[in-house]
């Protein structure tokens, strides 16, 4: 697909951010959940993190920042800001960056294209050396035009299409666009060949459907209906009926949270037997539990596992929950934590680990931070994501050469046991977009790969 087509897809990204930005990975208050997941409240620390004592306030601090939408009618991401504040506090308590404290500046872009650029300019002028978990979907090119000349690295952002190929981008995943693409493979793997999409109402989204064609062709499948949800809609049953009338077997839901919930409520009311594929950014465990047995018909995806998932498989989750819930904020209580704030925690961990292991912590500069990220290889992330080389190049369709972490989880909900089930095999967004269903799976611990079938 031509690069110009990918940038037409970029026009959809501001809306698709609402699909993935707050990836909900909540859990119930039950003591044990499937896969060995335990009650995170009061869980013992994993012992996987260091404790070097508080950072040294006499050393030069690391000025870091986040620019995102705090609260707005179209998108609210205050939880990722609050989580970043809590994570900075937690890692400063463990020694900061080689003894240096991190000092966080936050900037509310208010879903305003001009304010996104203003935030970028503020960070450049204020000497910020790295940003973490940015979301700048309303004017990504304007932000790039400010940050790239300044050499300001961006760690763990949720990238728009333009940001995927920016040299200052070090993303964990492919943003809302990647999450939307990864709604399709779980349906195809179940043998479904007739797919409907109930989607945000924007004319440019047709470009995104075109980019999915290699995946559809590889499975001998087709999109039988693309059904927009206009703003102000009150009758959501019509969309389910349209998908059923088109002969769909599975339905993708690239929608904002409010619309996606109402579509599924309508499906439940109608007794729909279709399978629905969505993002963990839209549905947390508390939301899913409200669907009762209908939740068996949902399949979800995200770049990170559920934050209240299996602590035998991911012991570090106990530390994540403890660090974030220490904020005392309701949105970061154990049963409210979603994967956008989880990504804030991982961004702070990544910054500290990479600078200490691959850089010079005493050189507090953008150039030094960038050099550390460019030098880093196979960085361990406790198996939350595969061992990560931030500056790795990949070969794939469109502007994906900077997607060095292309792996996504496939997640379902077990209504019998009341918790998330996470598939062993991961999905590779770059490979899948090229029509590949068989590819090497990453192994845990950076010990190479094992060849398995992803399809």
C-alpha cells in the first residue's frame, strides 16, 4: 500500500485513540482468577525490582514530561497522567535514574490541535529530556515538527500514523491504529470468513479497511458490511441487525467507549450470537462482568496483558498495582486500572532501566537519553512485552519501520471462573498486516525465539 494511503489513514487516528488509549485491564474483587491471577490488593512485592533508597535531590534532576488530553468531551486520559505521577514517585523512591530524581511536567492539550503544538514547544523550551506516554492524536505532524528538530525523545507514546516513523518515537505498540487492525486476526483464527465492522463515523476510515485486505485475503475472508455509528445515535440495535442481515459471523468494534458499550448492550438485548472483537482499551473487567454470559462472545486485544492478570505468569503485576494504587486516586484503584496508565508505569521503568544499563545517568541531556535508547538491546520487561530493542527496524507495510515492539495479546473472558484468559501466542501487527499468519513467536527472557504457528 502506498505511503500516501497510510497518511490518509492518519486522519482516523484521533478517533481510534479513543479505542486504545485507556486499555482497561480491570479485575474483580475475587481472591483468585484464571491463570493463577491473585488478588492484587495487598499482594507481596515480586522481588524483581531494585531498592536503592530515595533519589538524591542534590544531583541534577531528569526533567521529563507528558502531553495528553486530561479531560474533554471527546477524550479523557487523566488516568495516564495520574499514573505517570505515581510511577515517577515510585521509581524516585527506588533511586531514580542512577540516583538522579525525575521531575515531571504535565501539559493538557485539551484535544486541541494548537494546544498540542503549544505543549511540544513548552517542553522544548523547558529543557525536557524525554516524554513518556504521550497521546497527541489531534495534530501529530505539528508536534513532530517541533520535537524532531529539538531531538526530544518520546518514550512509550500511543503513536498516530505519522508518529510511527518519527526518529524520536520509541513506542510500545502501534497505537490505536494497531489495536484496531488486531481486532481482525482473532476472528479469522476462529474460521470466520464473513466480517462486519461497526465503526466510528468518519469517511477516511475506508482507507483503514483497505489496509486490512492482505489479512482478509490470506484467510479467504471478506468484509460483508462496514457500518458507521453516527454521532447522537440512540438506536444501537440497528447496527447489530445490519451486521446479521449481511451474513456476518464476527464483528469488529473500532468505537469509542460509550458507543462500544451501547452496541454490545444492544447485541445482548437482541440475543445476538455473533462474536465481537474489541480493545481492552474500551472494556475493563468490571465492564465485561456486567454483560454476564454474553461476555463469552467477546475477544479483546492489547499490547500489554491485563494488569490484574496472572501473577504467576507475570509476577511484576503485583508491583505495578501497588505503585499505581499508592496514588490514592479512584481511577488507579486495583479494579479500575487500565492499560493506558499501565503503559505510564512501563514507560518510567523503561526510561530508568535503559539509561542505567545502556547510557550515562550523570549526563542529563536529550542527546544522552537518545543515545541510550539507540544503544539498548533486548531490554527485559518481565515478559510483559518481549525483550525490547527500542531502535530496531522492521520490514512491513506502510510507515512501520519504527514499530520495534509489534506484539499484541489476544484476551478473552471466562464467565465460568470470572477472569481474563490470555492466549499463549502473541499477534504481530506488522506480519499480520502483510498477510502472514505463521511467524516466529518471541521467547521470554531474551533467549531467542521459538518457531510456532500464530494462526
